[in-house]
C-alpha cells in the first residue's frame, strides 16, 4: 500500500490565508536528535517542516526509548495539540535528521483564528484533514500488525 501524500498547506489554505499564517512564522533549526516536544507538556507552538525528518513518538512503559509512530518530512505539519484544549502534547517529537522548520506561536494563531472566522475555519479544516489522514494511516499500520494474515493458520 502506498503512503498518501502529506496534506500540504497550499492544498487547503487560500493564498490569502496562507500568507496571513506565514506572516507569523519564524524560521528555526533543530539538530539531529533534538527533542522538539514531549508528551504531557504544554503545546505552545507548532511547525511546518522545511527540510529534514521529524519522528512522532509515544512513550511505552518498560522501554527506554519511545516507540516511533510516524515520520514527517518537508511540507508536513508537526503538532495539532496546540489547537485543542487543554493544549497539552499527546505525543513526543524528535528531529531524526537536522531539521529546518517554520515555527508558529500557538496562542497568536488561535487569536487570529478567533478574530477572523473564515481564517479560523480554513486553519481548522487544514489541521482536521491532517488529523484524519494520520488516524487512517495509524489504523492501516495497526491492521497490518494485528489483523490475521492469510496462511497464518487462523
């Protein structure tokens, strides 16, 4: 099964809304191995990857290293917990390679969304589409791991 293309911001936001969001971006860099955020901590920023790979992870009891959930690359959104109260990260993220990204202040973007319902709806739909795609990908991975396979004797 092929991996679906990432939901890029240009595919969902109009040029006007994209420009408005990007006017609040700042360029940041993460070294390979850098922790970007940790599960359970406040979600105060989000990122769009420019280059490199970010791995989303989930801590697993009894394991030293968190389990990888998904790899994100150029054009992909890193983080959605910033949009939903209580604004706490549900996963962790680590730079697997050197990463260049656009960083956004979550509070400032939420304020923009509240002040302009059309912009807020567009950003909400973008994040919602990303979430829906990632949930579908997770479902597929879980089925691959746990569904009975042909010839498994079941």
